[in-house]
């Protein structure tokens, strides 16, 4: 069963009453399961007929539609009262039965292709565009006007995304609904409508709690930890939206240092005391060490890159002498990729390690080298052996450089964090060995982290080059390691 990650809204009395009103004669336990059309039943059909208005005639397109707060709120309350299967069934039915009128679209397509004068052609095209509007888009437009309606739609899209990940529930109509919602949310959450806020220890308690809860990169352990992360030599910024007050959309944590950091524990565990005052003269560098999207329903809506650019301007205003801007980023997926490479190259160790490296690894472990190494990497036990750590440093750094620089998906960097920073115009600048020895860091990145450095005068050019030709700007360290890997590992 799909587990819905967001907003199990509390079932108020009105919602419960509404649900029981529509369930009618459905047998207990059947609910609104998507397993049979009968169990979706008259309750759901009746609700959709009542709440989803027909597309007005083309001739009345310029007239503002009548407000439908009652039916729209009815839909919201009904949806919130459903459980997982019921939500899946309702979304599937809404997408399939209340989309565009395909017959009318087909008819208008024929009119567009007829050879006529320009004025008639433009008229036909306008009618065709209008006819492509799904009926449920009108419902979305009414819901967004409700108090809390935008937040509801963000969470609704999170449910759709979760549903689409279930192969059995995937459908063209659901994909289309997801695309329409994404387009609308991209417009509503464009950068001009967002508010930049700095979070401090004096921010509201509920906001600090949400910042802690949404932290997806380096989990917050306690209140002392969050106090350190918003205290001296640290900055925390969020984007908010007026339609979702007190809800951080994306969160960026920054460390203020005198050089580019190469170890995350020094930032999140052993940072300066929350009571310490800042020495402005020692602050020359900003390290973006965590960026987290808090709303899954805004996946694919560009927020993080704009947040970094806005924060850079804020920091330049506060510290005019600040010259260095860099991330200290995890490398999620590297360990999984590495284990796959070891599996593929089983019996061909000379395509992964040099003869000397293989001998050093063999001396550090007992048993078959590649099989034992895969087990140690899978369980993070390899870091307990100093000898093995030294033996693995060069080959793993080499492989990781290739993973970030050479492994591609549709021409872009395979690693999502690398792709994010490269799209922003950063340079793949440095790999750091044993930069994150937390269980999460070892499991996902084999303990390594990367610095993506932002040279402000070059970011626009680098971004254009990457987006157009997928060219990755990288330092000599990265290029040298990647070249060695391509030569010795035969990837």
C-alpha cells in the first residue's frame, strides 16, 4: 500500500459528517477502494458531479466565473476525510472523467487544419486552446481561492506524485493532471511572489520546529543543535509565500567561515558556541551546507537556485568583503553506484584498482577481495580499519570523481545534487575524503562530500554552458581524478 507522506488532515466533525452522507449503502470495509468501480460508488460520483463544474461555452470565456466556495470546500473536506485507497480512487476518477472533452478537441483540430484565412485560423486555434482546458482545472482554480486552499493543492500534488510512483496506479490522465498542477504552482510560486526570511533563535517556536523537522540533509538532534545552526557564524534562510503563512518552502543553512570547509562534522557538531559573538574580520567565506525542500508537492518547481542567489546578495550586503561562496554537499547515490560497479566488475579487479591498490586492499581484509569489500562498504564497517581506509582513499576518490563528472542521465549529471549546483552555474571544485563519517554519510556517499564553488562573475556563463551543451566546469583535481579513472577503471 502506498504511504502518503504529507498532510493527514485531522478529520473534523464536518468532514466526518460529509463522508458518511455520501457513503450511503456501501458495505463497511469497502470504503472507496480503487480495486473495483462498484466500491468507488455513487458517493464519489455524486461528489464530483456536485463540485466539478462544466467548462463554460467559449463565447462566455471573458466573463468571470461564479464563485463556488461551497462546492470547492465540500471537495476539500471530502478528500481530507478519505484514507489512502479512497484518495487514490478519487484522484484517478477525477483525472480520467473530468479532463478535456476529447471529442470536441478532435473536431476543432480538424477545423484548424482546414486551409482558410489567417483570421479564421487564429479563431479556430483559440477555440482549440480553450477546449483543451480540463474540467478539473476549474475546480483547482476555485480551491486556490479558499483559505488554506493553496496549501491543500500543494499537498494534493504530493499525493499525486506518490501515486504515480506506484506502477499499478500510473496513468496518462494522472500524469497530465500532475503536469497541469506543476505548471500552475510554478506560476503561483515564482520568485517575485516569494518572501526571503532569515531564521534566528528569536523566530517563532513553531517555525524553528518546522525548520528542524524539514532538515533532510543533516538531521537536527535537539534544541541546542538548532540554536547553534541559527546562531553566530551561522545563517538560516527560508522562502515563504503569503498564501502559506508560517510554512517554509525551502530552507538553506549557511556556515560563515574563513575558508572553504572540507568536513561537515566541524560545522554541524562542533561549531561555535551559540553564546559566542561574531568577529566580522574572520568571515570571508559562505558555505551552503544544507538545502532542503519542505513541500514535496513543489517538486520540480524552481526554488532552491533562486534562494541561493538571494542569500548571496544578502550576505554581500552584510559582509562586503566576503569573496568565497561554496557548498559542502553530500553525494547521495554514490555508494549504491559503487556497489553496482563492483558487482559488474566481479573477477575483473584490474579494471577498478591498480595492482598496488589491489594488494593493499587484500592485505587489509580477509577473504575474497571484491566480495568482502562489497560487504564492508554495505555495512560501513570499512571505516573501522585505518589500513583499509588508507588503501581505499585513492581508488574511491577516483571513482567518485568519475561518478560526478562522467556519469550522465539524459546528458546531465547523474547525481541530483551535482545537477542542481551545475545548473546554478557552480564549479565542481573539490572532493573531500572522510568529510561525513555519520552513518548517513557513509551509507550514501562512502563518507565523501563535494564542494561546488560559486565564482559569481562566472555563474551565468557556466549555467548557460551546462544547460545548452551539458559542459561541466570542474577543477584540476576533479579532471585529473576523472581522467585517471577513465584510463585505469575502463568505465
